[in-house]
C-alpha cells in the first residue's frame, strides 16, 4: 500500500500521563483510531505504537512514540531508517502548545520549537523542522498558580475542561484531515473556525 502521509502524535507513555495536557497528541490519535476502527500495535524497533489506516481515501501511517516526550524524534528517525520511502511523504505532528490558548487550534509548516522538547527532539533527529504542526492549545498556568510551566503540562485536564478538550481534539483532527486531503490554506481555515 502506497502511503500518503505520516501522522505523529506526541505524548508520554503510561497511565500516569494519559490524561495530561502534554498528551493531547496521543489523545487525538486514540480518538481517531476509535472513529476509524483501527488499533495501535507496539513496534519495539520504532520505540512506538504504530498503525496503518485509510482516512478520507488517504493511506496513512500513525505513530505514537513511546520514548517519552524529550526523545520523540528517535521513533520517527527509526521509522524513516527502516522505511526510507516515508521520508518523502508529508509529516504531520499533533502536539500540545502552551503559547496557544486552551481550546484553540493552530497549524503551520516549519518554525522553531518554542521550548517544546518533543519538537526539539524531532528537529534534532530529522535534521530539520520542515514538517506540519497541528498545535493544540493548552494555555499557560494562571498568573496566581504556583505551578511552573513544566509541571502545568504534566497535570491532568480537570473535569470542567472535558467539553473544551473534546472540541479541541475534534477541530485538530478536522484540521489534519484538511491537510491530508486539501492543503495548508484549507487547514488554516478549519483550525480557526469557531
């Protein structure tokens, strides 16, 4: 099967992190898997959970690195080393973004890592940052919060945020689908729609 794109969700493995802000990339891919009826399989050679599926007529490889966030790029590099044909395909990365307000979604091609260690690892392992980023806003701690940013992203989403979280993930998947089936401009329109 010819692959049209590789989609990577960023997060940390294990139940301790499953519902944290830093894991919104994993959460999005898990919801996509439920909607499309496929499941992830563990692939130790890629240090990742992986699936291949068809979405809106496009054949995709989905990857959830199991290396912990700071080493996410190792999984993508291992995949590309074993399957070099995938290196030429569009790479779409879904991740949390503290510089975007909670509930908002942004999308771009390339750019810096803005202190995000998962993106930093990807850039280092791939040798460039020229991949699509679906940036799911998780915001920053309130001004009166004692939490540092690193602790904030490792906190679970509170129950009161559940609906906004669902809406954010839905919009991020719609944005990703627009990237797959149309182009960046279409994805930008979808991402900013209310």
